C-alpha cells in the first residue's frame, strides 16, 4: 500500500508540473496565434492520440459515438469554455495571476458537491470558501495598484479566467454524473472530438503557415500536455486517495510562481516579467490555503468509507 501511495503522489506531482508550466506556454504562444486556434489544436491532437490508442487497444469504446448520453454535449461545451476562458484570460494577465484566479475551479467543484450531491458541510468548507474569496479580493486589489495603467485589461483577463474556472467546475460536476455509466476513455474521446469539431470553423489556419519551429514545438507540447496530464491524473487517483491528489494538484500555481520568478530574474525577452507586492503574495497564498482547506474538508469521511 505504501508503494501504491508513492506512485499516486508521483503521478499527481507530474500532473501538477504539467499544469504549472502550461500557463507560461499559453502566454508565450498567444503572442503569435489566436487563442481559438491554439485550443482547437490541443483538442485535435488529444483526440488523434487517444483515438489511435483506442483503435489499437479498445475499439469497442468507439461505440460512444453511436448513442451518446445527452449530458455529454454540455459537458464537452463546458470543458471547451474552460480552455478558451483560461487561454484568452492569460493574454491579458500574467501566468501566475491566472493560476490564482483559476482556483475557483476546484473550489467551485467542491461547492457543487454540497449543492448537487448533498455532501456534508463542515467548518473547513466555510472557512475555506471565506479564505478563497478574501484572498482573491486582496490579490485583485493589490494587482490593480501594481498595474494601474492596465487596470481594464487585468479586470477583463481576471473575469475570463474566472469564467473558465466556473466552466470547469460545471464540466467536472457533469463528468462525475456521467462516469457512473460511461468509461473515462469513452468520455474523453467524445469530448475531445466534439470540442475539436465545434472550434474548427473558427480556426485561422493561415496563422499556422510559415510558423517558426519553436511555435510548433510549443503546440505539440500543449497537445501532449492535455493527454499526459489527464492520463497521469487518472493513474494518480487509481493508486491513492482522490482528495490527496486534488490537494497536490492545487499546489501547481507554486510551480508557475517559482518559474516566473526565475524567468523574471533572468530578464528573458520572450515573456514579460512579473511583479508582486507582499500583499499580493499574501493574497495568493490565502487563495491556495483556502482551496486546499475546501478540498480536504471531507478527507476523513471519504477515507473512512473507502473499501
């Protein structure tokens, strides 16, 4: 059991690392490509790789396209909105700021568990929600002071990322309902296909013509990130408690903050340096602390009920 737990933690850390670097890559790639084009490529590549794997190992999973549950369509739409909201928001705010505001996603999912699944509410939920709201308010107000000239853009970026986070919470809620009767591989296969098809008419393929090699590398990384992160997440949950995995993944903004601090110190030219006041950092840590508290609120009861 100890060995399994270590495997689960390693897979969870790997997932957190992939998501921690993703915001930075998205910030860089959107300097040259429209967010919709990047998002389409991610879904298209994820579907292509997953479809190839399914064709080789589990052809029966393609049956999901014959008679999909009606709930699968809004589930796919909300994940698409999540991707678009986050990447578009990152155009207007820094990667680290986006990672702070996207924490509304796991907190929103926890809230949906209380509202829709009648999960027990305890003091950790209440205090955690209060910390998240307080931390976001503090972080937002301090960032506006630091970026007074760009206040409008920062507010727009924040709203887009928050919208993406809420969309993910709704996606995760519907996914939880669907997983009772749909296999994870079928669910992902269908969602990736629907999102890729839905975004196809909006893709500007001319932007891909003559694109520098480094941009192709970044696009391929983002496509692989989608497949590897969710695959690693599934393995992490398989080997250890889902709540422990969620807590580890919630820490991924720390990776973004540390990486951006290093890049800012190096004064690289391909991404803007970040600047945070002490109060901004305090606000960010308050958001993370509140999110972890909310996620871990039912840890003991879930562990006790585990077979």
